[in-house]
C-alpha cells in the first residue's frame, strides 16, 4: 500500500470522526484489505469532457468497499465481545464484509438481509461462513429484527454506516484517492446511509480543503437529499442501485454530510443502467447499480464537470448475472442496436422470406422471429410478424425502417 502517514491538519473540529481516526484505520486494515487501483480513463474522459479517475473498489475480495469499515469495527472488539459474536443488517455488501472478516478473526457472525436482496449477495454471505437470516421488506425492517435478535443473544451490533469506526474505515478510500491523484478537483461518491461519503469527505478535505464532493442517490431513494434539503421526496420501489436504497440515513453521517458535502445529485433508473453498461463495455469492469451511480451522475450532466479532474468511486460489483444480461440488452435497445418490429403481412408462402431478404439487403440481423395468427385482430388471411433485429445504431435503424416502408411494408417498433 501507499504511504499512509497521518493526514495533514484541517479544521474539522466537532465531527464525530477525525482525520487521525482514518489514518489509524488505514494502519489497522493494512495488508488485509486491497489498496485498489485509482486509474485514469482515457475513453470516459473523452466522452464526458473532463478528466476521470476511477477507484475500483469492486476489486476488493468481497467486491465492495464495505470490507474497510467492517474490519476496522471488528478489530476494535474486546476478546469478550468477540466471543459473544456479532450481528449486522445489510442489503449485501456490508454483510459480506462483516462475514468475511469475522471468519478470518474467528468471530461468530449472523447477518440479517431484507427480502429481495440479490441472490448473489445472499449466497456469497453464506459462503463466507455467516448465519444468514432473510427477513423484512426493507433495510429498516431488517435492522429492527437484527437489533432485537442480537440483544436477546447478547451479540454486538455492527451498523453498516452510522458508526464512527465504520466511517473511519470507509474514509481510507478517500485517503488512497488523494494520495494517488492529489490534483483531483471533485470526488463523486454514491450515498446510501452515508458512511462512505462521510469518511471520504473527512479524509479528502483534510488533505485538500478546496476539493468539491458530490454525493449521488437514486431518484427512488433520495433519503440524504431530503435530510439535507428539508425535502419530502418519496422513497419507494425497486431500484437497480439496491446497495444505496436506504430510507433513513444515519444521524452521524447526516451531520458530516451537512458539513462537508457540496451537493447531492439524483439519478434515474435509465441513467444507472446506462452507467453499468458503459463501464462493462468501455472499462471491462462489472459494477452493481450503486457502484455506477457516480458515473450516472456525470454522464447525465457532463457540463457540471467540464474541464475538471474528477474521481469516481466504483463502490461495488455484486450484481446478478441475469440482471447484467437484462441491463445490457435494454441498453442495446436504447441505442437503437436491438429493436422489436411488428409487421402485418399476408398469410401466404414467401412473405417471411421476402421480409428477411429486405432486412438482409439493409444490413440488419434477425435475432428472433414470431408469427401470431390466433391472438390478433387482423383478418384471417393476415398474420402478425414480430421480429427482433440487430442494427449498428439508431441511424442504421432509421435506414432499415425506410427500406421496409419503401417496399410497401408497414413496420412499427414495439
């Protein structure tokens, strides 16, 4: 790891976590947590009109930054507390961090995960040796169960974000980024409960007070945005960024965010999907929705970052393969590279071949074919032809549609 000497002084008095706490956390986790790369992305920089560095926290052993805070908290337990065991609630990444390092340290661990947690996160947590209890429709309900279950068994509760030791551990991400790229102007960090951005804010601004810090939340879960702006936007629904789908941010973290975070951006589901797909296609790296939130904010409003040196935290990479496939396919459709067409054609020999020939001449590739004769309001001598075709881009799709129309076929995108 890079030199992790104490952070330079800056007035952060009154905060529940000090720069020295983060420096101490860096020493605690040294050798047990990966110092992930913070690499310049030439292609993303060109696309977005700024200089972009990516902090690959998805390359941790458990594919998330959460290991840092979990290990820092577990290491602070007394021998008597270790013997009692720990309990945590998590939508997945904190669960894996606690489970993995608890097993390393010989500490019994129970993890409570809300219903709907991606199966990859549930199975990975079990694989690390923890007892897993899946209950509660939300993270808050899972937390309530974890507290009561733990109290009944005298277990130590390890909070995923509202704990000074956890925040200090997460802050080592910011410490490493500033040591690697001291010229950064802005850091863009996902926000769930606020532990990551709180720790990063303290570490980074103690080194460079002029640094701008932008938090990012999903539109469906704008909890910290509401807390900071006294808003009442609803928090509800299923989001691709389930790792930051938190209805109530932490009390400690909210205090820190108020002091140190310059603004909070909200990103919608399409923007999150686009960011996940972009990181896979350009950087060849897999991130979950929460991990792509920073890039989603940047790509949705590039003028905000024009000409700046920007650091993005790819906070995690735990995403189901089925979901990856869905995201990539949907992005192909948005780009006009994958399209479903519906055509009304006469139900007689040669019609499908004629359509296929026209598409071949136009350079389109047929992926799927479906004839519908029964469940349709077309005349009995007609059939509904549905095709999924592949084209180069939206301009090429327009050319294909024009060729079909010129041939007397009425095709529509569905």
